[in-house]
C-alpha cells in the first residue's frame, strides 16, 4: 500500500502524461469515423476525442485520468478472456488442437490458416477468437454468453458489465468478413453447428461495454495471477495464467506484436474501439482508451502512452534497469 | 554461489535428465544426414548421436553432461550476436530501418519481405540475419569477421573460437538460396555492395565452432545483462540487452516461436546443427546440443529438454509459481 | 451433310476410341466417391463407371457412343452459359467491371481476388461464376432461374432440362466454401443482397441435369456462333460469341487451362461431375462424360479423349496441318 | 498478292491509324525513363516518342509507318524464339519437364514456381525464359548465343541482327532480380551450372536489336507456320508451331494475357522496350513499337493499335464476322 505522498506523486505523473498527450493530439481515424459501428457522424466525432489512462496496482490502488468513466465496447480485448475461459473449460491440449499460439505476421482479419494443423494461427486473430468463443461451454447460446459475461465481470470486479445491443446489432450487420471466416472454418471442419450462433456469441462478447477503469482492473487481475486484487476472487486456474499472458505477449498487438514486445515489452491486447490493456505481471494493470487507430488497428495514443510508461518505470520485461522511476522523476522536456 | 551439496544435487538432476532423454532417443533426421554440410555419411551418422546439456548460472557455476566438449557450428545461433553487434554499432533506430522485429509466421529461409518498410521481417530469419551481418562495421571484410569473432569469444569467454573453414566452404557451395535472397534484397535496395562478400561474412559467422559448454556460457552472458559472468566483461551496451532478448523471444525459434513462448517461455535461439541457446534472465544460461531436427528446424531433444527444465524449475517468464524445484524434487515417473 | 458412308466411318472411329479408353480404365476418384453430392456409396460406384462420347457437327449430325442418355449434373459447365446470359443482359463493359477475364493460376475454389479491380479473376472460377449468376437479370430468384433454364434448354435444344433437386439440396448442404466466398465478396462490395439467394441461384444452375448428347449439342451451338444447329435459334447476340469462347479458352480448364490449350487447343469447360464440353468453332461440338477426376478437377478420360480427337483430326486452333484425318485413318496401335 | 489499288488502300488505313494514335499521345512512362537501361535522360526522352506500325502479310507484302527503321532491343519478345529453339532442340516432353505452359496470374518477374512440378509456370515469365535459354543447345556460351542470333535472323530475314552490347551491359548491371531468380532455381535443381553464364545468355538474347519492320517480319514468319515469307526458309519444325503460338496465346502478355485474348484474340508477345509482336495465323504479322508502358509492362499504344486492327479487320480468333474490312471502310469518327 503506497503512502499518501507516493500516491499523490503517481497521480501527478499520470496527469502530466495525460495532459501532454492530449495536447499533442493525434490525427488518426477511429473505427467509428471510418463508418463502422452504430455511431452516426456526430457521435463518432465526439467519441473520437475521448482519452483516458488508468493504472491499477496488484494491491488494488487505482490511478485514473481523463474520460475514465466513459463506456466503450471491449471489441478484440475480449478475445483474451474468452480464450482463458476455453482453456479453463477444456485444458491446454484440447484447445491447442483447435487454435494455435503462433504469431502469423497477418492482419487481424486474416483468412490464412495453419494448414499443417488445420486450425487458426492464434486466438488473438479474429479467426482464432471465433474458435475460442465457440469452445466456451454452455447448454445453449444464452448460457455461453452468460458465462462469458460472468467471467468478464469477475476480471473487472464490476457486476454491471453488459452487452451493448446497439453495438452488437451494428457489428452483426457489418460482419460479412467474420461470417465468411466462420463458413471457411466450418467447410474445413474447424467449427461445426450454426454459424450465425457462433458469430453472435463472438460479437456479443466484443460488444460488452467497459470503462477505462474497468479495463485497468481487468489488467491488474491478469497481473495478479488472475486473482482480482479488489474482490480477491480467482478468475482462471493458476496453471493457465502463463498461457494467457504468453499468447497476449506474442500475438496480442496484431501484426505489430513484435514491435510492441521490442518497444514496450509487456503482455497486452488492443481493441478496435481504441482500448489497450497492458499487464505488468506482479505489479499492475494499465488501461488506455483513445479511439484514433494506426494502420495495424492499435490506438495511436494508447501505444505511445504505454511506451512511455514502460520506458520511464523500467517495466520492459527484459529491462536491465529501471531507467528512472516515474514516481520521482521530472517530466521529460 | 551454491553450496557443494546443492551443486551435487543439480548435477544429479541434469544427469538424470540427460540419461532419460538419451535412452528415449529420437528418430529425427539431422542437417548433415539430409545431405547438407561437409560431412560424409559416416561422420554424419556419428555426429547424429551427439547429445549434451549445460547450465551456467549468472554467477558462473557450470553444470555439464554428455558430449559437452564436442565442437559444432553455431549456425543460426550466431544471428543473435551479429544483431547485437549491429545494434551496438548503429543504434536501435538505424538498425530498425534496415531490419524489423516482427515474427512473420514464415520458415527460416523465407523470401517474403515486410514490403511496407522495405526490409526483412526480423534478424532471426536468414534474410534479416544477412542484413544484420552486412551492417556490422569494419574497414574491410577481414575486420568485420574479426570483430564478430571477437564478440563471440567475449560472450563465450573463450579466446579460441574460430571459423571452421570446412564448414564454411560446404556452406558457401550450398548457399544458392541465401545467395538468391541477398540478390533479391540488393535488387530492392536493402543491401548494396558485393553479394559474395555479404554471404561469406554471414556464412563465416555461421561456421564458428563452439562446444555446448561455450553455448551455455554465451547464454549465461545474455542472462547476466550481457556481462560475461566468468570474465566480468560487458559484451553489449546495457540499453541493447532488452532489444536482443525481445527479438529472440518473439522470433528466435522460427515459425515455432509462439509455441516455444507458450511452452518454455524464455528467450532462445536454435541452429540447424542441433544447438539451442536459452536465456533465463538474471538466473542462468542453458545450452543443449542434439542434432536431430523437427519440421521447423529446431533440435527435437533440445526442445524437450528445455521444456522440461523450464517446467520443473518454474522458469517460464509468466509462471506464477515454481511448480516444484528441480534441485530437490524426485524425477518424474 | 456427310454421306452415309462417311457417317458410318465416323461412327466406327468414335466407337473404337470409346472401346479402347473403356478398356484402359482409369483409377481416378470421382466427385461423388469422394463423399460429395447426394449419392450413397453404391450409387457413387455405379456412377463412377459411366462413360460416353458425343460429337455433334455444326450442321446437326450427331455421333454418340456409351452412356449418352445417362443424366448428370452440369456443375461448372453451367458457368459458361450464365456468363453468356450476364453479357447479353448487361454488355461487355458492365460485366467486366464485376468479373475479370484473367487466368489466375489458382484452383477452382480460390478466394484470391483481383484486388486492383476489386473483382474475381474470371467467371470460370467459383467466385466469378457466383458473380455472373448474380448479374443475371430477373424480377425475382424464380424468374432468374427460369431465364437460366430457358437459355440452357435453348443451347441444348432440349425443352425437358430441369434442376435436379436432390443434387441441389446436397450441394446446398455442402456449400460452406462457396458461402464463405460469397460473404467475402459481399464484405468487399462485389455482390450485395441475400447471400443464400445468390448461392441457391448458382447451385440450381449447377444442378441442371443433362445427358452427354445434350452436352455435345450445347457445344455445337457454341461452335455454330451460338445458333443451335438443330433448332436454328440464336442463343446469344453475335457480338458476345467471341467473349464466351475467349474466356473458355484461357480459363475453362481451371489451373490446367494452359496445358489444355497447349495439348488440345480448343475452347472447353469441364465440370466436377465428369463432363467436358469442347468447341471446334465452325465445325463441331464435343461432349465427353466420365466421372474419374484428375488433381485439377477435370475428367481424366475426358481430357485424354479430347486430346486424341484433337490430335487425329488436326483440330488444334494453331495446328498447321490436319495430321491424318480421323475419318479415314486406321486406329493407332 | 494484292493489287496496287488494295495496297494503296491498306497503306492509307495504317497511316490514318498511326496519325490518330500519334496525335492522341500517351502519358505512360517508358522503361528507360524509369531509370532502367543505358539511356541517359535525354536519350530516354527522345526514345520515348518513337512510334511505328508495320504489317507484313504471309505472302510477304509489307506496310510500314512511323519510325520503322529505329532499332530497339527485343527484350521479352525474344522469349518466344528461345523457347522455340529449346523445343526444336529437345522436343516437347523434355522441355515441359523443365518449364510449364500455364498462365500464373503473376507479374513478369514473379518468383513463385509451379511447386507440384518443380518448374517455372511458363516460358514467357522471366523465370521460365531463363530456363528456356538455358536449354538451348551449344558447345559453349558463344555457340549458344550464335545459334540464337541465327534463328532470330532467320525469323526476321535480316542477317544484320546483332546483340547491342550497351544494352546488354546495362541489363547485366541491373539484373539482380533475374540473378536472384536464377539462384533460386539452381537451389531447387531447376537449372545447374554457372548462373552468370545463364544470365548473360538470356540478357544477350534480350539485347538483340530489331526495327519495327523486323518485328513484323518475325510475326509474319510465325503467322506463316514458321516459314519466313520473304526468304522461304523454315525456322521451326512444323510440329512445334502450334506449341509456340499456344504459349504466346495464353501467357504472352504477362498478367494481362486473358484481357488481351478477350479484346484482341491473337497470339502475341510484348517487350519492355515498347514492342508488341502479334500473329494472325495464315494471314499476317503485326509489329508495333511505342515505348510508353502500362502497369502490366505492355506498350500502351501498342495494345490500342492492335485492338483496333483486330476489331476492324475481324482478326479475333473467335470472331464470327469480319465486322467491317479495314481496307475498304472509312476511319471511325
């Protein structure tokens, strides 16, 4: 538990970081501005300017700045938790038979498969995420979605998380590429059953709304070995924690995953709505929300903020030194 | 510094591991058996049965079993050190302009390039390794090779490391794919100058002979922040240590890199001659040598041994527990 | 009009050809034996041994041997006629905007598109054929299918041609790859509307049943500038005849199209049910039916028979000599 | 033999065609303007404006307009004749083992191979053309080049054809992509021996200089069953004429081959220096020379002129009517 003085200084640093990146702006286009999702042009423009940063330590301290209470859709960040649930439901070997753990160098919506093993390359690409959702146990689609919601609520320590049905419907009506991906997989025996049902399951999971604060708590839960630092509840069997973090580490940032490991060096996952969840094992979770996207589909500001936090706190997994502690140091420039 | 009692127990464990994997055998074909390199059929068959395991801790304690004094060519493992030298010579930004850090899902000899940035995907694939060697500074090819040899000797703490010219000549005469790769890169402006010279530089580096013990010391140097634990010499500026480990982590095991991170969870590099170098940051270096290869070009026994060591010592980077310490526990089964 | 004597000699030659290829057998697997379509194992085995050859001259003389009254599904051969109807409905320029005329070197079910022009490569691949069917005019799906049936009946001079609904239903239930292809195209704006409707239209067209005799009359109609030599009816505006024959010529035999042009040298189209339709412009149409398929999806016997007919009658488009006339010459061997 | 009146009218038509296309201009960039070859900027600009059209009938009448005496390098058009020589030297089956006849949908410099058969897709792509040159018989490189020159002189009926060594040297010094292609093929056993020698052979053949008139005579020789209509000499055994025309037909215009067959409908080959050679079997040869290139590497004006000639004379191989004879009709517009 940090002293009030230290807490104050952390807060100051994050605010400085927030203010500076807010001023610098970014001219990237957001998912919704590019005509996707259910937002009309006005809402898209408003949404576009959202920006929030939250850190939550593994002992439950939270530091938040900006629009940290604005809800947004989890989108691809949900892939992490669905994959974890599939691992818990079936074990490592069974899940590996259905979806690999190999970065493919391909974009998020790639329909290139691991032909040698007749499976998608990894569960952080859409194809593999569809398989992971499909693997989640449940008597029927309602129960499957309910189980997924429950686990997301557990990670976030927030019982009010819900599917946003406006988002879901917008996603369903623009889902032809994912629909095609699923039919391709069914034609090759990678999934079976009702494709619309698989798709709906996956897109409901993508449409769950969180705040940036929720995101940081979810990250902190992952950082804390999948025990929520606020509720004290375990959300994933201990033996699968490393599986989840490993796959996030090599595949979480799409076809920029290698650069992210090089620059930031911590397991993370981004979503097309502008969120990034980053995990500092044993230390803290980071959530950033800023909708402008780069060419890989990652939040421009989110990447920059995480890079700077990692650099200044010496959080890179292979850092040999904590260059200079964020808490005490003066801001750059 | 471990007590004599602990050292004895570590030795016992490694010997048990060695004996068990030796008995189990493997029916994989080696690089030399597949008709490559300079070995005739008899030598290839003899070479085929070599097997050694060495651990060297970051305080310099060494534990070796099997053919740990048998020399073999570094092959692709040399890519790590040439890339480090290029980083030290030019800095991160310059090197990144010429070779990326992105896993590509492609095999080691892929001629698919990162077209957006007109560069090879990463320095652990042949194409990127050729560029890294090409970037190493030196007034002439002799000086470049000499600098590379010096750095390899430094990592290994072994002044006697040399290019094996039989290996080199065999490699040069079977180098058409690498030659084609280099001409392709020259045609696209990724390298310039004499292709045969670039190739010779690269293949000399691949032909440096080490023992499994050397390999483990090199790994321990990496684990020790690039300060050789035996000589106390720094081999790479501190700021590039994380660069090297990051790239090994995401790209070191070819198109099985993701599975390796999932299963073993430490930075590593394999070579086609059957060596694997694995790094446990802050703790130790591991060298394994066993020439039978899997379909990715990784040593079959090497992968299994590293998996088991990682599992039993809880070395996986994202392990939340040291399941049961190798030192004290009984062997499985 | 040939003399009775010449007709007799042609008949003799075709019978010799038939008997010889029947005796030689072929061990290729048929579409139905590979578990596709609605046939049970027994029917598939029976179907497997069907074999028929028909020639119909542009003045309406027909020469048929073997199972020339056995009905089978047109399958991909229908692509030719749907493409023709789309051309007649919209003109060359409009159709070219939606589907190209370029051989792609890809297999029949390729989902690689001509990205520069955002369209399938050609209408003889499944993707392009789905677009061509989609383009056929009609107030509703019923009218569109009816128009297609009408045109097929016209080419065949056979008012009884019908969709076989057992085939259609079997195809619909195994259509995931085509379904995925259509969703992919819809996601990229190449088609719009109800995917199941587009698919049903296409698969009904594939499920129209013909005999080998029908096939040869359809080929003869194409050979006769799209005027049916028996009914005297024009089936396609004169200006599109060359469009149809050109596309058949470069793209009709899947990824073996170039070899076919080289060896046989006439416009042709094959179907997975074992039919081949070949066109000798100004002279005659050829139909062959034999279900065993090669690795490209072309009838093994069909290819051999066409090669031999072309060779012996000097029908190759670029032949500089009619080597020796089939009508008068002795059989080989 | 046309009457003087008909000859005059043909001349008038070609001149009208020439004048019109000259006036319309084209803004495409030429090979030399894009910095290739040995031309400095001034010469490249001068070269850029060349334009010539020649028709030579199979009875030897020639009609030429524009810069028909300006020499230019044959470049890829030479591939046709080297392939013919390889066929004559080894027969169809042997040559097919080493290079296929399948259009691949790939660009002229593709390094994608027909893996099933371990060969380049076809001899009109650079890879396949290198193999065809390599197959040409000869005691040594000098003799091989001499034989190729002889055959080119034979087709052109012009004993003065020579390698232009300025072009050759410029090509050799910019040949890294072809060099890489050849090393790739050697690494896969598709060729053997000295790569620089194979490359030099191929690039000498590409550097042979012709005029547009030569080109039209070469085309007329092909149209005349490979008997030069002026000298009366046979340049290729009769049985291989159809092989040559077939491959030109499906593969001659790079990845625009299908569109060319659709639009123009005659066997043809283009070269990067701006030449197009088109063959109307039994009737005439066409040569066009105009260096501005489209995105496929084909002469922009060359394609347009051939399209118009084919259209107006009804030369399309599958034309059902000669729409209106060029000789007698008024010019459009």
